C-alpha cells in the first residue's frame, strides 16, 4: 500500500493511529516502514484500563519501493 501511495499517487507522507494494546499491528506497521512520531497518553479506556493512542507515519524519502518504481520508470 505504501508503495502505491508514494510511487503511483505521489504522496509524501502517510500516517496512521493505533492503540497501544494492539502490539501486533504496531509491529507490522514498523516492518512496513512506519515510525512512531507521537502519542496521546491514556486517550482510550478499555477493559478497566487507559491506553495510549500511538501516532505513526512514513515519509516517501524514507521508503524504498520494492515493486512499482521499476514499473513506473520504464
């Protein structure tokens, strides 16, 4: 999805939010190239506990296109 956003659409920045309890999602976002840039601490209440709202983004300048760059450069 990031490859399409940066290479085909031409976006410079893609951002998302995830709740801190969703560790598997945060890990997969990091593997895709996202980095945490901020948090809203204790912003979400669930099951008797407060959780952080994690803000993440990825910049086109930090992303290496695995597929589309070769297709669009021809």
